[in-house]
C-alpha cells in the first residue's frame, strides 16, 4: 500500500531557497535557477490568492491542476504552461529524493508537451546588415561587433558569451573556452574577421572604467549581462532594418547549426562544439530550415548527372 505524503506546515518559499541551493550545487545556470524559483513563487502567490496556506501541504494534485487551469485561463502560451509544470514537478521530485515528502502527490498529472517553436535562421544578408549597423570606432560599436561576430562564428549561448573572461581567449589560436550547462567547459573556434573585431574591441576596452575586470565584455556596471546583450541585439536589428522579434541571441545559435549542417559538417563535431549530449538537439536546431538543407543536399548529390 502506497504511503501518503507527509503533511507539514513547512513554507514553500523556505523550501524553494533550499531547492535553489541544490540546483546551484548541480551546476545549473543562474537563469535556470531563477526560472525554477520563479515558478514556485508564482505557485505560492496563487495559493495565497485562493486563501490556501502556501506550505508543503498545499502541494496536492487538485491544487496543481487548478493552478495549471488558471495559467491557461490567463491565455499563457502552451510552452509557458508546460515549462511551469516541469519546474514544479522537478521541485517535487527533489522533495521526495530528500525525504521531505514520502511520496509524489502529483502522480497522474499529464501536461501535453507542445511542439517546439521553429526559430527562423538568419541569412547571410541579415548577418551582414547587423555587422554594418555596428560600423564605427567607439566602444559600443567595437563591443557590439565583437559580440555579434562571436555569436555568428561560434553559435554559443548568450550566458556563455557574457561568462567569457579575458584569460579564456586564445587570440593566436583563434579559440575561446566557454562554460556551458552543467559547468561543462569546451573550446569553440572563430575566424579571422572575428579575431580582428576582438582585437579592435580589446584596444578600446583598455580605456573603459572597468578595464581591470576580468570579464571580456563590459557594460556600464562591469560584466555585461545577458539582458544587456539581448537589448543590444535588438538595437542593432532595428538599425539594420530587421524585425527585432526575429533577431535575438539564440537565433544566432540556430543559424550557426543550420549553416554547419548545410555545408556538410559532421554531426558529432557539431554536438561537441555546441555542448550538446543528446542527438535530439541536432534535429531541433535549425529545424526551420531543414527543407532548405534537404534541397541543397539533393542538388549536390544528383547521382543521375554523374552517370
């Protein structure tokens, strides 16, 4: 006979802080930890609005189903609802693993996983327009071009970009070491034009008031933030005459993966450079241009023309 979950008045906000520290010990990125804790905060706020004590006893199947229904009633995107459910489910699993709960009270809840949104890839014309929008000799122009070129050449995550320190750069080897998910480090490689943009940026960086900071990319308060990068990408997109909704840091990663595969790059090399462990990511990234890759591959093969 399955034992009932423990009933306790332990506050969920107190447990969420413990959960956040556990995620940190697992090497989860700051943004990932933030999203998990944010979900727990949203759930506790909803409980309070319903007049329900926001403690462990409120983690019931009925309460969670009602909360998920409230998210849908607010017309939140399916992806958002699915993400909130995954975050809450992961918290419950942690509580069970830690012995805080005797059993999982959320068994039997099923939330459909929506199809991932296809991210449009950026064309060479789009990328050229973005680079031209950075034309200039001042700090902002030099920094923004260097950041964009690293995103274009290396397909790194925005969190990896802002985590780069000066000593992670090997300018002669045209290589930079980045730290990805799970604190896994890997080398990625850039071309000559990116190296030139980095050299130009490093020269103007020497005169920045935070030049002594180890961070490669600097903002007004020191190390540049992920939100800062996103904002600058939007600024350059508008200046380039591109729709800002289409141009965001992760679009460069999709475009880089698409270009790699379009040009016949090895899938295992792509996984290693991208920091992926799952083959499923190969299908996901650049998926919006899969038909274009298939068309170009067919054109290259054309066996009948060789006979």
